[in-house]
């Protein structure tokens, strides 16, 4: 019996490890999606060991969810394989009960329990603390010398900086510098003269910029510097020129990163003491977290017990059905926990009962199923449900009816849930073969996609649970958020699902020797894989259309709901208080406030610059400026115009009690009221226009340019994944679907690691945007084509 236990243990272990790795990788990609910390790391040139460390820190928070699911996947797939191969029947024939498999299953569940307990009680809090520490260190070390060209930088106290061009080298050179000192006259006055509160403007043709990271500042050596300062009554100004000028720019102290739910970072013992020493009404969040750390490890044992009677039943559907059942049971467990915890935050249920309720449900389920395991005539519940579904589907198909074969061009091949449509010029055998392969591929694709999306949504809910409780978010809003989050998850996870589906499809065909039969019939491997590759290309086109027409609007809604769940102010898509904007030509606008409804600027200032010498040629100042639609002009009220020539004032034109219009100011109010939209909330047309507008306004668009090219590259990655996975699927030979899953993990980790790193490098301007977006597809496509060419068909 020790031999049997070892065999069962090995069977369960291999499937469970692959399941854990697969789900962990999917959640890892989701956690990595924001990329904020990794961008800080790359901007500050952190060593590669720290970057790897950051990748590792993303994994522990996912393991309390993926290890229990992996245990269930391993038990169900392992025992289902033994059942489908009649090994369970042989065991019973020797006189041993089917409960004989309980001991290795429980042993494996105990290992899962220990690993999950280590993760929930120690690794996950430590991971959150380390991430917070590294985030604060990255923020503190953020070097402000990483100035982006044509962007208004506000990382300096009371100073706005704009650089027209940045030339990299041993010493960084800036060209066409605009600097505004926005301190009040009393704060900056060191000469004793009476000055106005107008910003002091400094212009320079070029400057050498040297970073002083230790003192958090930039030392500038300027060439041809000119400064402009306005007197108190506006009639006089001070204009100073220097062929060379030294200036130190002190950066702002970095903000401290804080996590919204501090209980996540607390070790279990301090968390327990907190719960014991505070009133129950104030510790709902803490008690949910504490009990969840204990309940999730026990889920490994309970899910393993529930999987035993389902795995040893007399069904022949094998691993695919076992995977479906695993996902359904896991979703049942986590969704029941979600529902009960929502009741706990409303005060209708205790936190302890809400967290332990799913475990109690699975205890009862396991007892009932185990009690029926050896009963004569025991029922295969999964098989009954599957058979019932197939009978209903067949009945619905038969009601539709078809015309006689003589009058119809459709041939129904009733071998599952598909029919083959006769296409002139294509042999019927080829169409049957293509339909057979596509049916398996599509089945695995949608099964995996559904599993990944649901697991991620469950994980997302638990991440937001502290905010949900603290801000008293209703169940309807939570459901709406998860509903509108699903399109983005589908868009992001379809390429991964295609990768695994291709490997699983051809892995199963190889293990059952069907690939050998096709080759013996004269069908090459290239021809066998053709329908899957073409289907992946169709899915790529569908993803592109999905992102163009539906995903951006869904992302807007889910972002607004997430802000509400997080307790943030409702997101506004218009920023009327942007102080400095680069206008058309060499013109800079400054105002204290812009009313987007009345279309009125408060205290507007317009600085006209000479594009060549980068000196000021005109300044317009007023108390207010109103847009007049009939004139299509800005009407300035109570102000003055000052024209400069050489080193002096050429003309001074005050209008204290009247109005003026200036025909050269062609910028409309819409130019200043630009929407602040994330790239995921726009299709590629909208994003292209948005990038052009922001570039003209002097805002950083490096990240947006990368995302623009990714609008085309990401959908095509579905086709790249199929192209790359086909040769690997055949190279795995007869090792089966699970071997394909293991290979798919290695491919996916390589692809998305390279893609994430290159994207972050592109986000900080170290690579051209197009190259950052398309490099992973190009590189892995070449690998896939090379492997296909070398494949023995």
C-alpha cells in the first residue's frame, strides 16, 4: 500500500504544482499591471537584484488563493486520470475501498495547509511591508535630473521648469529653458524694491545640468540667461541678462507611500493583540484579516477532501472535466466567503462566522460525498450533470431542423456540439479534421479564460475588502465594479489562455496518438496546426475590435467605481486648474484659475518668446480674460501689454479700465480644457489625438506613446502566442496536456517578463515607443517561426 500511496501522491503533486504555477502567474501579471514601482526602479537605475526582488515580492500575496485551488486541481485531475484509466476500478477489485486514497490526499492537503499558513501568517505581511519600504526608498531616491523635454515639471518647490530639449551625455545638456518662480513678492524680494506678485520668469538658451542626488537637487550652469521681474504697480519691470549664470534647483521632498489597509502589513501576533485590546465594533476589518489567515490554510484540507469522491467517480471525461469542477468548487468557496464577509461588514454577521462559513459548508459537503462513496449504486454527480447538459443541447439542436441533404449545403456532423459546413473546393475530410481540432482548442480557451478571469476577480475583491468595509460600499456597486472589470481582464488574459489552450489541445492529441494517426494519413503537423493559428489570428482581430469599441468605456466605469471604493474623490476628466500650458508656436500661458463653464481665466498671463534666441518679445497681463464666441477671441480686461526689444522695453500699453483682444492668440477654451484620461480609457484614435494635444501643451506623453503602439501590439500577441506554442506543443510529445501547461508557463513567464521590462524601459524614455511596444512580439515571433521551420512534420 505504500507503493500505491506514493503513486497517488506523485500523480497529485505534478498536477497541483502546475495548477498553482498557472494561477499564480495569472495573478502575478494582474498585480504587475500597474507597474508604478517598477517604473520608479528603472527611473532611478536601481540594480537588477532589487528589480528581481520586487518581482519576487509580488508572489506571496497571491499564494493564499492559488495554493488551495492548486491542491484541489491536483486531487481532481490526478484521481480523475486514475478513474478514467480504470485504476480506481482495479483498486476496488483487489478488495481495497476507494477511501484508500484518502491518506495520500490528506498528506498532500496537509503540505498545502502548511505552505498556505506560512504564506498568510508570515510571508504575505512581510511582502507588503517590504514593498512599502522599497516604494518609499524609490520615492526618496527619485532623481529629479530625469527631466523630460517639453514637459512642465513641478517637482521643485515654488518653481515651474520647462526644457525644450534634453541632450544626453556624460553631462546632460538642456536647451531652451523656461523657469517661473511663483513665490510671492515678499518671499523672493532680496533687493528691497517694490515688486508685484507676478511670477519671476527666467529664460536661457542652454544649460549644463548636474544631478546632486545626495542633496536632492540639480546644479545648473546656464548660458545667455535673462530674467524678468515686474514692479508692484505693473508700470516698471526689472530685466537682467547674464552670459553665464549658476543656479541650484532644490527638489521637493518625496511623498511617503502608505498602504490603505495597514492590517495587511501586521504580523499575526500583533494583529491578534490588536483585536483583543480594541472594542469589537472597531475591529471588523482586523478580525476579518486575522480569521482569513487561519481559514484559508484549512481550505487546502477541506477542498482536498471534497475532491476525493468527485475524483474517483466512474466518469470517463478525464482531466478537462476535472479542471472544470476544480474551478467551480474554488469559485463556490471564494464567492461564498465574499458574500458572508459583505454581511459581516454590514453588521448582520460576525466576522468569525463570515470567514469560517465557507469552511463549514465544505465540511458538510465532504461528509455527505464521502458517506456516499462506497454506497452501492453511488451516483456520479458530475457525470449526471454533464450528460443532462448534452441531452438538452442535442434536443435543442434537433428542434431547429435541417433541410434534406439533397437541398441543403450543410452537413451536420453530430459528434459533439459543432457542425461542419460544406465549403466548395475544400475536401470534407479536411473540414472535419479542422472542426475536430478547433472544437478542442475553443473548449480549452474559453474554459481557461473563464477560470483566469473569475480567479482574478475573487483576488481583486479580497484586495479591496478593507476599503469596502471602511467606506461602506454597497453590494450593488461592488458587483458593478467586478462586472466592468471583466472586459479588461478578458482583454489582458486572452493571449495567455490561447497559449495554454494550444499546448493543451495538441498535448492531448499527442498523448492519445491521434497526431501519429494524422501523420500516417499524410497530414503534416503544419496543416494540422493551421486552423488553430488562423483562429488565433481571428481572436487577435476580435481583441482589437473589442478594445476599440467596448473596453475603454468599461474601463472608465470601473475606474470611477474603484475610486469610490477606495474613498477617493470622484474622478474628473477635465483639469481646469492647470497653471502653465505651452500654446501654439513659442507662447506660454499662465493663469490662476480657469472656469470651464463660463470660459473665463482669472489673472491670465501670456509670455511670447523668440523661438531662436529664446528671449521674451511680449507679455500680456490682465485681471481676467473671457472667451467671446462671436469674435472668436479672448477679451482681456484691466491689464497691460509690454513689448520687448533687445535688452529694454519697446512699448508699454496699459488698459486699466478697458478691454483688449489680440488676434495672434488663436487658442480656444477647448485647448486649455483637455481631458485627463488614462490610456486604457481610449481607443487608438482617441489616444493618438490626446497625445498630440498634450505634446502641444507641454505635458509628458512618453508613457502614452508606448501605450498607443501597444493598442496594436497586445491584440496581435494572441496570434504570436499561438505561433510560438504550436511547435512546443508537438515537441512535448506524448506527455499530455499537463506537460503542455508546464511548457506554457515557461513560455509565458519569458514573454511577459521581457515585455514588462521593455515596456518600463520605454516608459522612462530609454527606448523608442514603437520599439518598446513591438519588440516582444517581434522577438518571440521569430523564435516561433524558426521552431516551426525546424519542426519535423
